[in-house]
């Protein structure tokens, strides 16, 4: 197995560990910008699904700052990470290796969700929920955009 070829899948899984909807939103934004993924991704080619992914990505950024926001490691939070990481990991994997890409992304997302939660809780204790969340948002959104930008190509390529 060529590990290097699945690096983008692993990295997008790491992004999903902190923000479950960011991988899908980043890929949806890339598709809107005319970029292609190497793996098959028919789901985000549907305009309604693509718009929904973008809206959920933005909504998650706002919802995360609420005092009632659940930890990312609750069942539904982990499920969202598994689904998002799996779809995005498959899309960023080389054609024909989508299942391996999904598995690598999920394998990165789930354990890292616990690690990123621990880091966020430490940051919250120091600088508060909103400030720590905004910093985490900036880091994770930038990481997601970078991973997707490096792993996709324009339609003209």
C-alpha cells in the first residue's frame, strides 16, 4: 500500500476531528471553484448537497461557540466525523483507492477527536470558549482549505 498517496485522506481526517463539517464544506467550495478531486465524488456534485455542505460548515462554526454545544466525542459528533471524514477521504484518495482513503481518514478522525477535544478544553480554561473556538476555527478552516487545495486540480489540468 502506498501510504504517501493517502496523505491527503489522513490530513482531511485530522481536520474532521476538530470540525466535522469542514471537510465536506471545503470540498464543496473547491467544486464550486471548478476544482476536481481524484477520487469519485458524485454526492457533492449535486447542487443541493453542495449547498447543504457549505451551510452546515458555516453553521457548525457558529454552533460550536454555544455553551450548550456538545463535546465532539459524543455519539452523534463521532458519527458526523466518521461520515464526513469517510466521504472526504475517499474523494481525496487516488482513483480506485477511495475505500482505502475513507478508512485512513476515519482512522485519523476518531482518535484525534479526543485529542483535539482535550486541547480545546485546555484552551477554554485559559482564554474562554469563544476565543478558543475562534482560534480553532481559523486553524481548522485554513488546514481544511489547504489540504483540499493541494489535493485537487482545476478542470483544465
